[in-house]
């Protein structure tokens, strides 16, 4: 509604926000400077204040309080400080008032902070001094996107200064003062998602030759809405949080309006309306309107007021408010301006009553508006966000590899995000390959086999210039060897560090005749093979450029012998992956724990992530496995040794501490990069003198090397064989395998007869929603399950529009046959072979 921005009753200038992709933003800034001149354009200053934690740390540094003490005090400050509270107020307020303002765990920390503040020692003095400087001005900065444009020289309107980070003037007024001074502020925002869309479009063009225009995507694409309905929105702008994914699965959006509404509702305040919105959309709750006249503007949101624009339109429709009045009402409700609301309410009731509407219902509508309008969102914004989200979802649904490659490229500098999105690629069935000098570019790309290829720019020590010369010199034909690379590329752009980083990351693995260890092998002359290859390339290029011409005008060909590739042993998996992680930040060609996947699957009953809340596991015996990192051996004040160490799993980690007898018993396992299995029980914490319980404690039961887990705990192998798939060659292959792996572990055969039946069901019944994924969960959740419950599997059969054919899988017969004579050795090799043969098995 345009009257939001300009109308006769509006005094203040509109706030103009425009989003551009990162490259486009700099072009727009250049355009504005060229059009208006440098003396009419300025950026806006920001004033940074001394926050509570930094006030404590700065004061501690000046007063020489030990660093660990300062850190301990700073950690007592809540991460989310309640509004209008600060250090000084915490110290003087009553305990009951503080308790009301904080969460329970934060309240306990603040109590401890107050106790320290009142002690009168150095730590107490630090807090008392910190409360004085808290909130004072600490530094200046530049507003990330705000730009002021003036009709003539900017110094006629506002005081300016210069900043080391900007070539433009910077206003000495901050954002709020600049606006109240009547200056026109424009926000030129660089939106990463727009860059992501642009990159995906380029990748699709490069790989498929298709010119995509995201603004022309059909608004009713079924595949895109199916992606939203499944909640597979990782990497989708504004819709990727776990909470949003849950609500999208419940809502099952079918039209663009649903996406707009979800974007507006998924915010503090209106979040509570989402369950009702979902039920109304799915026909589980009746849609009601306070007045029939409301249906015109509330029908699209199933009778729930979601947008500010709805309040504006309804005030005009019900009470003949002018466009200006409607905008004043919106602003007053949003800012909870009680004086303006009290003035407008009688006008609304009077004018709406004159149109024949019931005054009591009008009172209710006004009350509802007051409660909700402060949370109501701007539909214009929500529509723009939803449209960009729809474009990203459309690309993810139709061009998954290209889209995820662009997502990874746009998060290259944040290795945690790269890891997160690589997990999403794995879930989507997309292969992510390591860097390769013959395929990789600076950013992530998609190769001919539709796998995502790691970008060389994500490897530490490999700069843009190095990548440029590598890509440029392979255009005619790919590199054949490390010598070929060294001969062709510009060795000034790609230095020794770039070569080493690429070798460690697997960038030269495409050369089959050399492995990674050889590049770093030293024959005893103090020079690695990789250095020799670079020297060879340099000499070759010098020879090429020397312009030595023979008597007959031909270039003289001086042959330079290639260095000999030294024979040496390959690195172990752990060594190779550890070096990969050094230069990339993550494990690329595998994971060290892949060698112990059966130990992790069958003998670890909890993930490290789940240990973050130990209270949930009190009284349980738990088993975890992983790689030990960050080991620290310490001595307590009583002279007894203890240790802290981090155990890393596939994508999570947890810090353990071990004391007393347990430390003496197991300390020899606490070695960097050791693969370790730990069994422990969780007990309640101790009760201190004040009656407060400490955190739950761990009692160590057993610690073992991961390689000892299978021999120790694997007692029996159970094979489940479908009688309809039992072929003679399969039985022979199993027998041959067992004869190779003779040992002391018994084998049990379960022969089952499975019958599949199909039936037609009505698809709108809730019991059959997400049938396919539920079936997967039934089968994968527990290998020991008997599949007595029906597993429902969706099939591709043509059916009537409102029905679906599902397949029911039942075990009708099962024979359990323990083998008396056959004894085997349960090992990783044996289990890997059974996996290759696609035999269903479980242990113990």
C-alpha cells in the first residue's frame, strides 16, 4: 500500500531499503557517487558502547585481575541481557525483581556475580568499576548499508568526519539523529541470497546451456511446493530454521500466499498463531470472522490478522478511515502509542457503528488489533522475502547440485557452515568431491558426473591468482602430472605454499602414478619431491623464455630431465585425513571414524550431541566413541592429577573431564588422535552447603581403544535372509566368506517369508501423510525389530486423483536357525563384505 510511504498526513521521510547482490551493491554505490558527486553523498556513523562483558574484561586488564578470573566473571553475565537492565541495576535491585527478569539458570549466575561484587577484594572492585564505565562510548564505526544523499554540499546540512574504512564522508550524526534532522537515508543492502541465485544461474548455464530467469519462474510449480511440504528447506532464504521446517511440514503449503503468511508469522509474538493457522488451512478448525465484512481482507489468511496492511484496509473498509488515518493507526499500534490510539478509538467505533456494525464486536476487533498489531508484519516485505525464498527453493528442487554448489561457495569462509551444508548434500544424495586441479575452479562447481567439486578457493594458502593460472592453463587439455602443472602455470602466482596445500587437500590425486606422501618425501637431501617438481617447472619455463635461437632460426630444444618420483609408503588414513583437515578445516575424502562405523553403530548408544544435556541421562549407562583431541593433563591444588579432553564424533564433539582413580586408571588412553571407546554412567550431582545441586557427574566404567571393541563385545552374528531372494550363488558366497573368517563367534540364520500387498487409500487422510519417510524410519530405526508392524511403501502406479496406491510389507513366516558347528571371527572386513553383498545382519 503506497500510503505506507507517502500520504498527506505523513511528516517524516520514508525509509528506502533496497537489496542488491554483493557485486551489484558496489555498482549502485559507484552510480550514486558519480551522479550526485562525492560532496553530496555520505555514509552514516555508528557509536559503539561499552557492553557489560567488555566493561568487565577491560577493567580487569587495567586492575591486573588474572585472565581466568576475568573470564569467569564475564561468563556470569547472561548472553541475552533483559531490556533496561545493566550491571549497576543488578547490584542494587531486590532479588525478587531480578528473578522475574531472568531465566532460572541466568538468575543463579547473577546471584554469584552480586556476591563477588560485594566481597571487597580485587574481583569485587573490578565489578564495581565496570558498572561505572558500562554503557559509555567505546568506539565509532560505519553503518553497514545506510547512505545519506543531500541536494547540495553535505556540509551545509550535517557535520561530517572521515573514517579510515571509507573514501566517503561520514556523518557525525548517527542513524536516528540523521533521520530526525530531515535527511534522506537510503539503505543499499548486500544480500548474499541474491548472489547465491546469480551463481546458481551461472552454473546451470555453464553446465546445461540453459538461460534461467528467476523472475519468470512459474508461481505454481508443484515440485517447489513439495520441497516446502517436506520441510527440506536447508539453504532456503528465511525458511531454513528447524522450527520453520516443522511448521512447513504441518502446513503443507500449496499456494504462494501460504509462504508469505508463514514468513510473517514465524516471529516472536505471532508465532503462537501458527498452530491455528495450520489447522484452519488443513480444514481441522472452522474459519470464523468477527464481521462478514472482514472476510474480504482476511480470507487469504484463513480469518487471522497477519499483516499490517490488513489492519489498514479493514479500518478504511469498516470505519471509512482515510488512507492517512489508516497509516497513522498502523504506526501507533506498531509503536504502542497509547495517546494516539486513545484518540483514534472513539473515531473508529463511531464511524464503524454509523455503517451498521455492532459496537460490542467493534470493541473486540479494536482490542484484538491492539494485541496483535504490534507484532503484525509488513506484507510487502514478507512477499519479497517469500518470492526470493521461492526462487531459491525452485532452484534447489530442479537443479539441486548447482544450487548446493552455489550455497557452499557463498559460505566458503565459514568452515562450520560448509560442514553443515555438506551434510545436507549427503542427505540429498549428492556427492561432494575434494579439490582437483583438472576440474575445480575458485568456487564450488558441478562436474560432468553431476557431483559437486570442491572449490580451490576454500583451501588455505591457495589464492585467487593461483586458481586463475591453474584454470587458464588447462583449457586446451588437462594436466597429465605434477610436472605438467609446474611447467604450464605461472609460478609467481602459485607459490610453494599453494602447491603444498593442494597436495595435502588431494588436489593432485587425479595423477594416478603419485600419492600424497610422495610429494612430501625427502630423499635425505633436505628437499621434498614437491619442491623438486616446482624447481623443474621453473627451469623449464626459464629455458622456454630464454629465446636461444639456433643459426637456422629454430628454437633450441634443451631437454630437462623430470625428477624421479620417490618410492615411499602411503600415509595412513588418519594421517591423510588429519593433513586434509589442516588445509581445508574439515575431513574431505572420508572420515577417520569410517574405519569404525560398525563399532559406532552397534556399541555406541548415544551421540556426543545428546550429552549436552546430562540431566536427561541421569541413572543411565552410556557408551560413546570418537577421536580424542585437545588433551590437557593438569594437577589440582591437592596435588592429584586430572585431565580434560575433547572427544570428536562425525559432526559433533564433547569435552570430558576425568579425575582421581579414574584418571590414574585410564590416562594412558588420553593421547591426541587416539580412537577411543568410553562407557560411563551418569549420576546426580552433589548437594552443596546451600542445598544447591551441582551438575550431573560421570562415573567411568570402561575405556578401550576402538580397535578392541569388536573383539571384546561382538558375541554373535544374526543374518536375516528373505526366502524369495535366496539363490544358490548367494549361499555359496556366504559360505566362502565364513570359511575365510573362521573364529569363535556363533552365527544365527533367520529365514523369513515376506508378502507384499497393495491397496488404494484416500490421500487426504492424515494417517497416510509422509508414508514413504515413515517406512524408512521403521526399517532403519532398529535392526533388531521384527517388522511385525506393517511397513508402508509408496509405489509409482497411476491412480485416481484423490487416491494413492500403497504397498504393505508383512513377515508371514520366520524360521530361526542357530548354527551349531559354524564359528566365525566377527571383524570389520567380514561386516563390510556382508554389506557389499546386501545381506541384512545385526550383532548380539
